[in-house]
C-alpha cells in the first residue's frame, strides 16, 4: 500500500489534508479543509487500486464513478452529503461532509470503563431517529449492509444519529482482492439484493454473509444487533449461539416485553420471519412501546447510565429466554439503579393486602352506621312538620339545575387545548413570492389557506427537508398528496388548503415553504391586435446572461456565485460529449434550475429543481439556467465527469 498523504497536501487545488481519521486495508479516510467553501471541514475517503495493472486501474475508476453516482442520489440530513469524487496520482478519492461527534462504539467503550451501558429509553430513541434514515435509502433501492455501532455517529451539534460508511470503498477493495473487476458482472454497491461481501461478522445476517445478498430486512437485522450490543455491552458472538442459531441477549439485560418482542423479530434468522420494511418496525414500536415512544428523550446518550451486568450467564440448561411479567411502561428499575440505592418494593395487587387500608375502611363503616342510626331516631322522634311541605318540593328542583349546570361548564373544550394544528390565512400578491416557516412536532400539522382565482397559476415549494405537504382544492379533495413541491393552474375559484406535516418518525421538524401566485394571463379576446404602444407597459421576457463554464485544471467540479433577479436569467453553458456525466445543484439561494440540451430543448423533469445529474445523450453545449423566484444571491455547483475511453 502506498504511504498516506502528509498533512498539508493540497488535492485538486482545493482540499487541504489535515490528518488521518481512519485507516484499513482498503485505504484511508482523511480530515480536510475545503478551500472552495470557506475552509469548511470535509471527509475524504481514499481507495488505492492495485498498482501495475492498467486494466484493473481502468475498471476500478469506472466502478468508483458508478458508486459515486449512487451516493449522489442520497440526500438526507442524517447522512453525510456527497460532494465530489476525483482521481489524483492513481489514487481514487471521494469527498463527503464531515460529521463532528463520536460513534456509538466509542460512546459504548466510554461507558464500559465506568461499568455502564445504554438503557432502554435511549435505545428506543435511537431506533426512532435512525429508522426514517433507513426508510429514505430503502425507498431509493439502496441497502446500507454495514450497520454497526462504528457506523452510527452521534452528531455533536444536534444530538442526532448520523449513518455513515455505506461500504462503497470497502466493496471495491474486496473486488480488487478477489479479482472481480468486470463491470458486466458487478452490480451497483448498495442496491437491493446484490452480491456483496460487505458487513461485519456478527452484525450482518446469514443471507448477507453466506449467499452475498442483502435486502431492507438485512439492515433491520443489523440494527437490532447494534441495539442489543449497546444494551448489554457485549459483542454479538457472546449473545448468539451458533449451534441453536438463537439469540440469548436477554440473559444480560431486562427490557420491557414490547421492546423485546420487536428486537427478537428483527433478529430472526430467516429473512421472511423479520419485519420486511421500516414502516412495519415503526408501527410495531408504536403499538408495543407507545408510552416510551411518545415521551421525548432529549439528553444525549451520556445520560441514563445502565450498569454493565457482571454476573456470568446461567447454566445452559435453559434453551430460550422469554419475556416474563406484565407490560412495563418505563425501562426496568434495576437496570438504571445504582447498587447502593434502596430497592423499591413491588406494588400490592389488592387493597385488602394493606392492613392500614383495612383498618380505615372498618372505621369508615362504623362511622356511617352511627350517622345512619342517629338520623333514623331523629326522624321518628321529631314532630310532624307544619303545613308547608310544598316548599320542600319547590326547593328540591332548585339544586337540580345547579347540578345539571356543573357537568356542562367546559367538558367539550377539553380536546381543543391540544394544539395539533396551526392554521393561517395567507394573502398573496400576484407575482411576489411569500415565505412562511415554522416548527412542527410529530403530532402537529400546519395548515395554510390561500384564496385563488380560476386560471391563475399557484405554486408551493418546501425549501427544507423533513416535511411534506398535501394540497386540497375548494371541495376539500386532495389535489397532491405528500409532495415537496407543487405547481398547477387553478381549475376553480375558491379557497385552496396546503397542509404541511413532518415526515413520519421525526420528533421535531423545521420547515420553510414558498408560495407564488402568478399574474393572470391577459385575455385573448379583448384586443386581437395589441397596439405597439402598450407593449412597454407589459412585463417583457427576462433577459439572459450567458457564461461558459471552465473547470480549473485537474478538477471536475466548480462553484459559481452571483446575484439573480426574476428579470434576469443566469445561463451557464457546459460543453459535454456523449456519455459524459453532468451535474448541477444550488448550494445557497432561493433559486431553481432548468436544463436544456444542446438543441435548446428542455430536459424532461428538469424544470424548477434544486439538483440535477444526468449522462449526456448528445454532444454540445448544455444550458443550465438559474431561475430565482425573487432577487437573491446564489451559489451554484457544476460538475462534469468525462467518459472513460474504452
């Protein structure tokens, strides 16, 4: 293996290497500064192909480029963002965001030094916060295949778990070691049901290790192994019996039956016996462990310490541990109690087991008996009442209304104090973008009401991730369901409703939505021939400022910053050959992209997008237009990967 890059090395005239973050047989990961982004930290992964073999080098470049395209598809706030990939000095590099924090492996090691592990509440919180990430990648047909405590980071700035290391570099290294470098027989790393050898022994399920195939339920298996390792502080080989193919993790820690049932099904040896999707796991957690799932657990995993069990497991006379006892709503008391704390007696099953309660009940019966006897004697000995008994009848109805009034003070408003929805009427000025923002919890929904006129074009765009919207027409029927952006010509005049809700599984979501109501089109009937004197009053076509894109020597990505207005379109020309890989994305600014082929025709589904990547189908200058909704400063990143010569 070639020596590591020394600190201070500049890659691609942009990335300055600071130090090595990790190293293995396949290559290294460096911490670097991105001098093209104000010295922002980034992580650079290096794969060192075999030397002296031109064919292997050529094929490794092709595979590496293909996997970079896969990573580029993944855009989630809890996955490090892919930035670029390049080759320098016969080394292949991949650039991603740097995550500042500690892996759950290091957090567990720190706790074990103090005789502690993670407790049940923390594991439930980890599952809740990592399941939406898996749902995101599985929806794109990507399987992580290497979930373990080492590959989940607790990000320092927001205490959210971040999924790292998709095994791309390791898989390519395995291909080099085994000599499998034929792209015709090699499927994409990370795609569903592919042949792969990536995965940690003990964490990867049998179908992944033995047959080389991975599915979404394979990731769920590895996530459950990670959970029991964090709960017990022991490695998988200490918790799994190879002879009986049975997990015995419950010998070392006691959890509620609900959580145990969910984890044990995720740990099923046969893939068909597991939950088949993230949605099934989330629903099972909600049903079986709803009390803990509904309680916010904000402290980072350094809180709620749980002692590491030190006793040896019982003799192997028992074949399988079963969850015993009633449903527990909180993590078991003994798992979070320190040894010197007093034990808490179990609650009594009946009031008659308490001598004090029996005594009080007896005294109460004696008192009631005495009062009743006194009332009877007084009624017998007292003289007959005066002829005014009717007053007693008149008085008795009077209390009755007071009793009937008391139930109706305000029982009905009791459901309304829970503010699940936020509603606001939005007044839009035609032609001007209006921005609304806010914060939503898992049970909340923001509702915006907009009055629109038939024939006008209304658009709504969520500029942040973590939330989706449903659009309803004046008849309250949905027009678009769970989308991130929507634009349409209004079919009716009336009130249109935009409902914004967080993505399932997120506890708290910050959202920002942009509304734009375009001006009505001028009617076609009034004036068959518009007078030339009226044209200056009408908004003319926006002007186009064109700029050719040149890439710095040795680079394939460039960053451009400028200011754009609705009256001016910034157009960038990128010359590409057939088979070249083009990409562009807005890094900053309230603007979108529209892309046209060398013949000036708009590319399908590439209008009003934030990011785009596509292989050039024809040679020539591709037009990338930056279209702002209002005057804005923007930063645009454009990339061009030349097709490898055959």
